[in-house]
C-alpha cells in the first residue's frame, strides 16, 4: 500500500511539472513573437526612412573647357624698335595685340610658343639670328591672357645657358608658366600640370634642335630635344600625375613649308600611340594643316586626338611670303562625367594678319582680326581699312582657310572609322 501511494504522488508531481513547462513554453513563444514583430517593424521604419537609405551613386556632370593656342611669338629688331618710346625710354608692345586680345583672355587656358629669349638688357637686345628681347614683350603677352609658354625651340639657347635661366626667371617674375627648357634635371622631371575647371592637363614641349648651338654636356636638361626615349620618359612622368590630357608642343618640320612632312606625321603617330592627346606644332613660320581623328591603341581602346602641324608666326618682323598670316586656335574639350573619357568637341580658329605699317609709323605692327576688319570695310567704314589692305586681307583669309580647312564642328554622334572627320586639306 505504501508503495502504491508513492507512485500516485510522483504522478501528481509530474503533472505539475508538465503544466509549468507548457506555461513557460507558451510565454517564450509569445515573447519571441513580440520580439520578431518589433524587429520587423523597426526594419521597415529604417527602410522607409530616406535618411537611412543607402546613398545612390552620383554621376558627376560633364566638364567642358576651351583651350586656346597661338603660333610663334618672335621679336625681330624691327619689332622691339617699333615698341620703343624715345620719350619715356621704355618699351610697350601692347598696341600690337589690341584687336585680338579678346580671343585669348576668354580662354580657360591659353598657350603660346616663345621663340626668343629674355636674357636681359645688359646682353643687348637683338633679333635674328640670336634673339634677345625686352621683358616688356612678356608682360604684354601675360596681359592678353597667355598662361603657358612653350620654350623649347631652335632659339632656346641663343644666349647660352645663362640666357635660358634668365628667360625662365623673367617668366616666373611676370607670372607665365613654361615648359620645354629647365634650370636643372629635377625641374625637367617635374611635369607642368594645370587643373582647368576639373580637367587635369599636362604640358610637354620638344624641339628638333638649337640651330647648331650645342647644349652643354652634362646639362642636357636645359632643352627638351626631340628624342623618342626622352619623349617616352616625359609622357610616363605625365601619366603618373593622373592627368586627363597630355598636350605637347612640337617645334618641328621645314621652315616655310605649308604642309607637314612624313617625319612630322610619324612623330605625331608615335606621340598619340604613347599617350599624347593634343599636339600644337610650330617652327614653319607659316600655317600647316590641322587634323582630328580617332586612333586605336595597342590595347584595343580608341581615343580622340588632335594635331595642328603649325600655326605660323603669331607676331614677328618677317617679310617672306605667307609669314604674316596666323590663326588663334580655340579647342572645345569635354570630359565625360560618367566615364572620364575626353572628347575634342570642336576646333575653331580666328584668322589673323600681322600688319606692318612701315618704318617710322607709330604702332608699326598690329595683329588684325581679318574677318572683323573685312566686315568693317564692307559696312562702309574705311577709317582703319583701305581698299589695298582689304584686298590683302581677302587673299590672306582665303589662303588660311585653304590650309586649315573648315573649323572642326562638334560631332552629333560617335563616328566610325569610316566616317571620322580628319579635316585634312590636300593641296
């Protein structure tokens, strides 16, 4: 009997435990369910809150700039003599540029080719064959908006190593940046890079030679000569600067030739294949053709490039045929905000004539905006342009347009290889 009673007591205890376990389990289920609902509700609130949503990727807007380029900036003895004021004993070149300055000052970045030296008054000012000009020429260039000067050309070392150093010191003082000649190897290896409204541009410069004047041994850094190893070295240094565009000034070709030669074309292809995007050529003292095209790199990628083989003399005292005409080039360049790819949208130019009024005439030299001057004459205003000058300008304009061709227009669609506008003018 005692054993049966213990068994019934244990069964009652087991029932109590079972009931308690069920109650605890039910409570746990209720608590867990409440917690899941709370978490789900909070997650929904976070998801619906715009402040907590993950930020969408923002594509930067496209950037468009205009780059302006001029031809050779020379200074013959007739030029600096005409700029001299005997009363004040000073030089003033500013009247030369009055009519065309507006096309340069409006540029986002402007580059020219300085084909003279600023070796100092003590060395004596001189024209051809070894140039040394008053620094007031540099001041006038600065005032019309030139930001950068290419200094590698056949007259770079006309006044020796000291002339190069003095020229660079003078440009630094005036506030014009420069590329192509250097005071040290360290300076040569420091590529000139300008960030223009968000587009990074590297500027390089090379010349075919220095008119037989030797560059001092061990100081080859003084002048960038056209040498493929050096050009590759400079291009690679530019790439390390994470630039969007490499713009190279080339002093090349044959003087007075109105069309590029095979060597220029081969060098242009070499530069393009290795990373250069824009080539501004000079040295011929006359205008040579321009060309925009698409090229395929060794890795199969395509890119758009541009070259003008020569822009003629921007200002000079030369009198040979074709040497008084020039053009101010204006390139519109866009960086795609999504891809970072560069496109050369359009290339326009302003035809310019370097008018020589003759010895002894005040403001003897003047750069004339040809189209504007002709329009003025055609409107009946003959104050500044007579019939003889008009006929000269008309001929010069026709010749400039024949060599450079039509301005390169903005493309409406991405061209194929067969439809790419190369704008090469055959003579």
